[in-house]
């Protein structure tokens, strides 16, 4: 048989447990808008029964602990998708800027400038006035406009590439700081968990892990003591226990575009390991793709385009004779396809005097035969030079220069729209995962309110038990009087 | 177990929905503002590539049309010169007929000879016609007069005329393939010498020489010699008529090219518009639909975000 005092103690403890429940609810409601917060709940169990002659007697309720409702696997998955979304975001923004260079819809672009040069050649051919001084100057002006447009496009691409490099360098500082904070939290969690689950600290660490994943793709796993290990690149431990290593930038003298561009090095404490090619997703990975693939390819493509223009115009131009009797190139002939756009310029003779423009096959002032040939280039298809081709050995399909522009416009447009589609579907994937996480871990006010009502009722019921025990004790005491 | 829908999910979904509708609305507004369906290559990569091709073709056609106008003006100048030369020859024949009359005295013939000398100058000036600062009958060597005159009638013998141009004809491009000739070889037109050997071909005449001979015959008071120039003058006139008909043939080709280019221009505009322009009616109806959609989305958001159990607890 249990005594009255035992019952009183059960009721008392129940009050305490209920109050703790209200505390948990209050904690949940307080954090309803806290990013990364996982709702918590009491783990309750009936107390160990007391064996007596007449069967087991209950000993009331016991709070075993407070747990957070979170799915670690889902959080890892979110981190992976965050990394992908961040990388796609960086790439998409950069690609939109590259697209603008080839965008002819809103204003005249490279295609219009090439067409302008052919128009000027046509005018030169159609005038056939002695020497055609006005038309010659117009040809030079149209050519200079084309030169400027190509060089500006090249400068724009290179500045975007430089920005990507700087962004990648800056990113490293943020990454190292996050890694250090995660390592610190590891220490706090391990210490705290000697006494029970460190729910709120774990939430904070999960938030940091996602933030880190947005900067650089990571894999992470938890060790038995509660600390997480964070791996970057090819399985290098950025964080292990309370130790954080760091990523550092080093000038990469072998970089094909700029020897001052950074390679990403993993600092093991005793040496550096190059992880540039193993960065994967995340903003850092995105910026590296922008620097080493997107802008790099765009620059090479522009080089090839400029080279095609120079090679074709020069070939015809050199066959003719200028008013001054000279024969030679129209554009300064580049040594190879690479870097053509950056160094694009008129040939020195043409730069110096418009009379060097070879309008004729002889020096007769009205000779327009070569100008006709130059103008006819507009519709002449020939194999195009592609990035990486050696001079004199074009490997591309046979196209006119303007078709080459159109094909490039089409290709870039396809690339941008494909990336946009990928981004949109990635956003949806992320939204789904976030919703799944919130569905599991998010605080629902309605739910908490219901819980509060229940706890209130439970509190009142336990209080009623104490009240009635009080009366019983009264009875017992008055019996003794 | 039923699915938990904490308010954060509703908030997120509502925000995503609103931003999606707004993004679509922004695209439609851009189309309405620019009048273009394709505002950047990624809006329609294939269409943008096609638009680029059509635009460059349209530019080429516009340039060819300019070439046609320019060539037409040049041919018209040549035509005017040939008409003037023809008039000279007609008048010279009238004078020759007068001069061939046996009853005329020497002084009358001398005064006719003076008029022939003036006609000679007119013919030289027609042969040295300039257009856009170039001598149009000088071939490609058009930076200097086509013909130079040595000597004068006061010396007792007619002046000699030499061709300083070359035999090249200038061609201009008025389409993708054909070029149209826009000059006549002055030596053939005025001196009947097509092969440049200095002697007129059979059935052709050196007009300057004929006028010179006529002047000489008149000055010499030689009625027979004057009569002998009559058939040559006639031949010379026919020669000019033939050259005019050649010019006419060039002109006809120009007109044909011009008409073709005018058609092409209409087609270019239509094609470019079909490729890249926004359908105004479509855009406006899209705009209305999307505005309605946005309003509906906002309304749904307002209704789903507001209520919680708190609203109903006393």
C-alpha cells in the first residue's frame, strides 16, 4: 500500500514535470522564428513501480530528458543542395553578364560592328570616286569601332574573370572563420553532452554547417562524442574535433590566363595541398567555374571570333594595293588565336593612313576591285577557326563571319537558358527539402497552443490531486485531535 | 501520422509563389516595354540566332539598295553626257549638210567652221563629264580628265585628243552575286577604239577626228571633203546611240536589282518581326492574366498566413 505522502510526492513531481513541459513549449514558441531551430519536446515515462504484496504500485511521471526533433540525414542533404544552389547562383549571374556581350537584341553588338565594316567596304566599292577619301575614312572608322567593341568585350570578360578570382580569395576568409566556429562549437557540445543532449548548440552548429556548405561543398559526419568532422576537397579534414585547418590562396604561376590568379591550398599545418580542382560546389566552387571555365571559354571564343575576322579580311586585303601603292594586312595579324581579342588592332600602315586601305588591285584612283572582294567577304563561307586552332589550320565548320556570330549567340543563349532551368529546378529541390525539414523540425504555433492547453489542464488536475490530498490529511489530523 | 505544416512552410511557399508570379510579370513587362519577344539570347536561343542572321541580311540588303541608288545616279550622269554628245553630232551633221552645198562661199564655210570648233569643245566637255568628283569616262583612272586636248583650232590644224583613262570598267555590287557595270570605256564611246590600238574598229568612228576633219574641210573650203564626213558623222551618231542602249541595259539591271531589294526589305522586316517581336495582343492579355494571378496569389497569402489558433482562444 502506498502512503498519502507518496501520492503527494507523485502529484508534486507531476507539477514540476508539467511546469517543465510548459517551459519547453515556451522555449519552442520563443524560437518560432529562429533560423535552424528544431522544436524540442519532453521525453516522459512512468516512474519505476514499487513491488508490493498486492501488485506493482506506480510512482508517477518522470522526465527522462528533452530532445530536439531533427533528422541529421536531411540536414546533410540540405547542405549538399545548398552547395549546389550557391554554385549555380554564382555561375548564373556571371553567365548573364557574358550573355550581354553577345546580346544584339537591345543594341548593336559584335555582329552589327562586323556588318558595319562590310557596309563600309561596300560604300568604298560603290563610290569608285577618285581615291574615295571619304569612304576610306569611313572604312577606318568602322574598323576602329569593331576593334573597340572587341577589345571592350575582352576587357569586360577579363574584369569579370578577375572579380571571380578576388571573390574566391575573399571567400576563403569566410570559410576559415566558419570552420573555426564549428570547431569551437564541437568543443562546447562535447563538454555539454556529458550532462545530456545539447539541443540548442547542435542547432547552431547545423546552421553553421549549412552556411559553410553554401561557401564550399563539404561532407560531414558525427563522431561518437558528438563532435563533427568536416571534409573538403578529396576527403581533407577541415574540422576535426576542436581543431580547424584552413584553406589559403596561393598565386598560381601556371594559370593559363593570369599568373596572379589564385590556386586553393589546404593548409595541413605542416604543408600545403593543392585542392583547386577538388573544390566542387558552393560559392567558392562557383567562382572557380566562372574564372576557369565560363569566362575563360568566353574569352577564348571571342579570341577565335576576332582571329577569324582578322584572318579573312587580311587575306583579301593583302591581295590588293592601297592608293599609296602599299600592300599588306588590314588588321594587325595576330600570332595565334590566343589573346587575339586583347591585342586586336588595325595594321600600323592602315592606322597611319587611310590610303593604305587596299581598295584596288592597282593604284588607279577609281579601282574598286579589291573593295568589291572585301565587301563580298560578308557572304563568303569558309572553315572557321575555333579556340586552340593553329594559324592556317581552321578546324571549324564552314561559315560566314555573321553566321559564326549567330551560331555563338545561339550557343550562349542555350547555355544560359539551360543553366536558368537548372537553377529553377534546384530551387524547387531546395524548397522541397526545406519544407520537409520544417515539417519535421519547425515550430507550429497551433501545435504549441494545443500543447499549452493540455499542460494547463494537466497542471490543474495535479493541483486538484494535491488539494484533495490536503483534505485527506486534514481528516487524518483532525481524527488525532 | 499526418503531415505537420508549421507556419514557416506556408510563409516560404507563399513567398516562392509570389516571387514566381512577379518574375513572370517582369518578363511580360519587359516585352511590353521593348516590344520584343526576345530581349536576350537566352529568351529563345534559336530565335536569337535567327534574328541575328536576318538582321545581318537586312543590313546587307539596305547597303545594296544604297549601292543601287548611287549607281543609278552615276549612270544618269553618263546618260546625260551621251545625250549631249548626240546633240553635238546631230548639229554637226546639219552643219556638214550646209557646208556640203556647192553654192556656199568660202567665208560662209569659215563661219560654219567656227561653229564646228565650238561643237568640238562641247564634245570634249561631254567626254570629260565628272560625277562625284570622278571623270566617268576615264575607267578606273578617274582621278584625272578622261581626254586631253593638244593644240588648238587657231593653229590651222584641228587639235588632237588623247585618251588618258584606262579600259577598265567599274563594277558595283548590288546583290549577293551579280555586279553591275556602271561606267563606259571613254575611248570606245568617243573614239570608237575598243581594243586600245589607237585606231577605230571597223564601223566605228573617232568622233573628235570626224569633227576635226569636218572643220578642216570647211576651213579649206573643200565641199567634197565636207560631203565625205556626212556618212562618218552619221556612223558616229549611231555609235553613241549604241552606247546609250548599253547604258540602258545596265540601268535595267539596276532597276531589277532595286526592285528585288525593295521586296527583300519588306520581307526582312516581316521576318525579323516574326522572329523577335512580341505579339502585342498576346503581351497585353498576358499582362492582364498575370496581374490577376499576382492579385490572387497575394490574396491567398494574406488569408493563409493570418489565422492561428491564437485568434480563436479566449
